[in-house]
């Protein structure tokens, strides 16, 4: 099983990740070895070594049990007690979680692989993960959620321009270890515009850092997120089990307090009144400052850059002038005029699927499928 899992990981993206690891996890155990181990170790260990490993680490003090679903609570509790009550701790091991270095100077890494389709420039900043066990930590997490939402909407607007040097730009976060997270921004460059794409990404980040976000962007994001939190709270008992279980698992691993979605919604809604453009600007500048940065360049073999060449491009881009703020364009409606409604030329009902189809004079089709599941939502999807 272990060897099969190891073989499944031998993809292009895994080869790329393996080369990024020394910089992403600089100073960490992950650089020395991965949890799955080496091919040689998987092929040569004996059964007794596996049993010893199990006895040392598969112990109740290192375990947790989550049950999510439409179950009888009393009966489930009885079964858990019956199965696990005699599971005794037979190990003196202590689970030590080594911290990653977040105070290192800037690190640079470039990787090429024949399976990488486009050149990608990424900036990763490490910081200690926030454990949401008090109001201040929850508030800080909410600030990041708003900032990420604003930036990703900005990036979506940017890459809609057919002349943009970037295919796609995305801001997000990832857990690097139990106590360290990485905040990243990465841009996918056009095949023939690597230099221009890197310049544009850096200039966009510089400009945002200098001018900050727009007041209207903050208000829009707050409104979007409050609606999303409210929807989740209203549908808490109908959410997919994998969503609920992943949320609980995250709280368990991070040793965070567990709150219902309704409790989270009410708290986050109350926090929104305290959040302004100035709050987000201050948070953003503190977030993207200090040490612990990793600059990454991943590309097809044809767009190969050395670390020195990549670093030179970033440093040159930092010297370029700031971009002008395009406030009017960012805030104008997506459609300047509402399209004229076309005449319905046909309507058909499919009883088997409880689905109604309308066909219009311009060739468009509309399908409507009513459902009682998550009834407070109305979802639209358009395909062109």
C-alpha cells in the first residue's frame, strides 16, 4: 500500500513540489524526509519495525474521533465506549511539533518540468498560524478572509483584460505545519510574456500595498461574506458531511474552540461594524512585511530561469513606477446596459427530472430545476 501511494505521487507536480520543499519548509524536518518515507525504506522495513511504530504512535493520547452524520447520539456514544474504553496508553512518547523558521531572509527557488503547462510566479510569506480561541484571534482571521476576498476579486477583474500579461492570479493560504501557515500570491504568466507577467504581478502588489484597498471594495466584501456566513448558518443541518467533518477536524488539530456556524455568523457579523478601509490597509501592510518570504518560479523547460535571473526580474520590477488606481473601472457595474429581453419561442417540461426548459428567439436556453434541499439558495450557472 505504501509503495502504491509512493508511486501515485510520482507526477510532474510532485516533482516540482519536491524541489520547492527545501525553501518552503526551510529549517524543518519536512526537508529531510516526507511522512511517507523513502522508496528504499518502504521496500526494506520488516514487519516487526512496523509493529513497533504502531505501538509507539497509534495511542489514545494522539488520537481523536469525529462522528458526523444522521446518527442516534446515545447509541453512537454507547458503541464508542464499548469499542474504545479499554484502549490504554502503552507508550511514553510525547508528540513534539517542531516549528518552522519564519525569520529567515528572502529565499529564491526556480523549478522547471516538462509537465508544467505555464510559467508561474509565486510569493509565499510564512507566519505563525492563528489559533481562534479568543475574539482577537477570530477577528484577525476575519480580516484575512476579507483581504483575500478583495484581492481575488481585483485579480479576477485584472485578468479579464484580453491584453493582460497574466492568465490567472490567486491569493490564498496553506497550512505548512500545525503552528505555521503560508500566505501566498501566485500569477500564471502568458507563455510568451514571462518577464512582462512578473513585472505586472509585482507592480499590482506594489500599487495595492502603497494605495491600499478601496473603501467600496471593503464594503462589498463585507456584504458578500456576511451573506455567505448567514447562508451557512441557516443551512447548518443540511451541509455536506465532508464540509462539517473537515471543519471539526481542523478545530481538533489546531486545538481551537468549536462553535456552531450560527455562533460564528453572529460574532463575525458584529465584527464587521469595526472593520474599515483603514483596518484592512493596516492589516495588509503588517501581513506583507518582515522576514520569511519565499519567491518561487515554476515553468516549462522552454521558459527556464536561473535563481539569479528570477531574482533580477523581481528586483527590476520593484523599481518600476506604481500603476494608477483605476477606481472607476473597478467599481462600475459589469453591464453598462441591461440586455433587451428576447421572446420565448418554446417551453417544455420534463416530468422525469421535474425540469422546465425555455428556448428564446436568440437561441439561448434556460433550465429551471426546483429543489427542497438548501431551499434558501437560488443558484445560477451560465455556459457559453
